[in-house]
């Protein structure tokens, strides 16, 4: 059998892994807020708060924790499991010291790894969950992320009560949480590979133009994925970034074109899918750890599950900053992680060497 | 060969992994501040700032980033590698949105996973690095964490200029960064297993008594490790927590005793090793992501390398909170990850089934 590690996982290029033993996405759940429910994907979410986005809590932070807990419980239930059957949890959010996750998943009592990758965290969590499943570290892992408009505005900008004006380049942080059970049990959707992102810094300092800050990282990870796997953009049905928004998208197209890749026919962006720019006044688009997660759970995965799309590259994008780094004059670098998600016929699935 | 995954990794109990293909700690580096240099471990650090703890920067945050960068460069150099030979980096710190790490490791251009586990992050990073090496996801990984007294006081309490009084139960955040190269190349020190921690909440709300907040998580992870691996405390030369301090230690002993384990002869705490309580006025002890990391790099690993200790359980401990969660009345749960580190004779090392 030779070197079994080579049989199990192929190191691709400099940043990617190709899982010979795939990790299946067994279930996905999305919980979202009122504005998201009024958007183009509104009917697809598993649970929404039509009232006040507080999800029964008294603070935005606790509301975000409640969303995460609900998303986890829904995903675990959809997979026909119980929390004690989940070996490890990989989760994160945008708040300082990741309290939305700590307080949200505590009740589940699953051994956990706390993550921070800004809005790329859903990619980071799926990558680590898939790595752990493919390595045989357990039958089922849980990946969860969240963001909340109220807690994020308070964390990064101003409390909502200030009614601050927002520039047209600003994003609207999605109130939502997405959770995914990744496991060995064969299903119709598998994570076949990942491309782990580097920090990419073009020196931009405008935290109200996150699309521009993140687009270089998205371009870097997408091009690296294509090179590492020896693919072209044509090998994917869609290449879907997390939350570049309309401004970031145009920069991504330019940067990719400079490197010889035309992404225009293949690209979608979760931040542009989740709100209607004509009627919802969200400027550049949606953003936040929850944006890519709920879009994947509610809109993208069903298309892969059904076979409408055979293979996508899902690339959540993050802008690395805090109010402190921003106020001290630091630039806002970006990071993006690429997750290759494929349709597979259930009867043909399973691990084959 | 049967189920090769069973050959490669044994799932132990409910939370632990035993690596049949071990991950070796190839090198370690420690960078620390002036007060730490004056403490009992002061002569053992690789690099110290004897001046002003700014490490050539203008802000505490940038100083912390510089420490991380220096620790990484030192560790990579000691392993005889270059940054491009490190497949993935696992890193984190205590600051909001992990900016010390993002800004610190950016120059290395290593694909990276950002982590947050409060002061348990060094254990989280080592666990994920070891999991990745053992799974064959690359020959070398880097684990790095940091904390800085100046940036942490500003982040969690008050700016230093306020000269706030500290209660006797308070910890002193260590100014330091530790970095570790974990790889396949056989050496004298291996990570043979891990126990991933759960969030444990006893409902304590005193953020100035972190030892009490973290002790239940430490007890939970240590007892779980012993049960999962079928060991007693006697099977370890030392069981070493991250930063419980003197108050947390006494609570740990009580909680472990309630579960039938006597840890008194085996326990050390990095927070109690790094400062001299008689002369350094650090109250309950040292703390921070950097505390356990620099103590491991400078003091613990050389004892394992030499064979003075054959096997230790290293258990960094974290208190999960932010100023927002604290001000909103949330409790301060804890988390602790256990890393089993063993001495192995170099000539006898290597992977054997």
C-alpha cells in the first residue's frame, strides 16, 4: 500500500489539501434576522426572528449566542445526531474574544476549538472540520459561525442609537448564524479539498471599504487554488466569495485578470446574494461571519445536493482589523480560505483509494 | 492492514486523540519582557526587551506583534527551516479580533489559521499543529501565541496610565510570545496525544479572579485526559497548567480530589513559575497566552528534551470573557486543552505501527 499518508491526503501545491478520504457535509442549518428574512434568500432560512432580532435575549451579544446555539441544534438534529455524537466543534464570530461562540455553544458541551478569521471564519471552520474528519479524528464535527448587525456595529463602529451615517462603500453586517455537520457518513455533498489562505495586505486603511481590503486576499486564494489543483475557472460551476460586495467584486475581477484569470462568468458573492440592493439600502452588500455561512446553508448547498452544480469553490473572505488597530493607523489586511465542495451520487460515495 | 485510520490515530475516550504517528516538537522559541526577564526563568528566554517592553514599536499592540514575529523567526531558524517550508501556521492572542497575530505573522506569508481560546490558545495551537502533522497535512507546522501586559490591561481593564489598584486575586499578564515548530522529522520530544477541552462554567463572575474561573475547566480536562488514556496522575512526571495561579491551584486540588484524584505531588503552574511572588508583586501569578507558551519553550521542554521528565501533561487554561460580556453580567467560563508531551530517544524515534 506504500505510503498510506499519500493515499489518504494529497498535498497540492503550496497551500492546498486534496482529501482522498472525503469529508461529507451531512447537514446545514441557517438562522437569520428580520432584514435577511426580507431579502432574496429570506424564505430559505431554517429559522428567523421576525420581531426584533433579539432571539429572546436582552442584548445583541446574547442574541448572537442564541442564534449560534439554535443553528447548532438544528444542524445536529438534521443530521440525526445528538450533541454527544459530535467529536469536536470549530466555531467563531466577530466579537472581541469570541464571546458569541463561547456563550452560544457552551450548553452543547462539545469539545471545542475557538477560531478567529474575521468574515473568513466559516471557511476556516469548515476547513478544520474537514481536515479532522478526513484524518479519522472522529465521525462527525460541527462548524459554526455567526454575526449580528447590532453587536457588530457596536464592536466595530458605533452603537445603533447614534444613527451614524454610512458611506456607500460600507457593508451591512448580516444577522445570522450557519452551522454544518461534517462527517464520514457518505452523502450527496462532500468537501474534496481546501486552500488555506495567507494574510494579504495591500496597505488599505479604510475600514468602511472592506470589499477593497479583502479583494486582494480573495484573488490570491482563488488563483492559488486553481494553480495548486491544476484547474481553470471552468472546472468550477461557481466561484463564490464571502462578502466582497459590489466594490470588492470589481477589484477581484481586475486582480484576477492581471494574473490571467477571467472570473466574470463564474463569480458570485454571498454579500451580493443576501440583500436586494434596490430595496434594502445595504450599500456595497452584506458582510459578517454569518453572511457566507447562512448563504451556503440555505442557497448554495441545496444546488450542490441536487446536482445542479457539480463543484464549487467557496471562498469566505475576512478583513483583519479591530477598532484599536484602526485607530492606531494600521492597515486592514485580508484573508480568504477556499473550500472545494462537490456533488457526489450517494450510492457512489464513500472512500475509495 | 485493516483500517489504517485506526493504525494512524486512536480515538481515546470521548475527547482525546492518541497519535500513532507522532508529531515532534522540532524547535521552540521564547521572547519576553523586562519583568519576565527579572523573574525565575529570566535567563532562559531567547530574547528579552530590557528597556521598555516596546520591542521597537510605538504601541503595545505593535510591540506584541513584533514579539510574535521574532518568536516565529527564531523557532523556524532553530529548526533549520525557512518560512516557506512551514505548511500552516496556527496562532492567536488575547486582543480583540486577534490583531497581534494578524499583524505579527503577516510578513512570514505562511497560510494561517487564526485561533481564540483565551489563555488556553497555546494548547489549542499545539493541538491543531500536532493533528495536522500526524494526519500528513505537511512536514512542518508552526504554533504561536502571545500576550503583553500593556495591551492586555488596555483590552480587559484600564490603560496603564490610570494606575488602577489590583486585587490580590488578580494575575499579572505576561509580556511574552512562544513559538513552536511541530513536524514529522523525528526528534527527542513528541506530542503523543491531546485532550480537547469543553467550556466549563461554574457561574463565577469575577474577572479579577481568573484562577477561580479557570480551575473547573483545568480539573475537567485533566480528569478527562486520565480517564480517556486510562492513566493515573502517576503516569505523568508533571501535570502543568497554564495560569491558574496560587488561588486557582488550590481550587484545582479540591475539585480533582472530589473526583478521586490527588494532583498535589504532580502539579506545576506556569503562572506560578514565571514570577517570584516574594519580590515581583504579581499577586496570584502570571497569566496570558504568552505565559504558558514561554514557560513551555524556555523551562519545560528542555527538561523533556534531556529526559529528566519522560512524560508531562501540559494544560493551558483560558477564561472566556470580554469587557462587553463582563459588563453585561455574563459569567466567566473556562476552557483548558491537554497536550501530552513525551521524551523519546532520537535514534528510537520515528513512526512505528
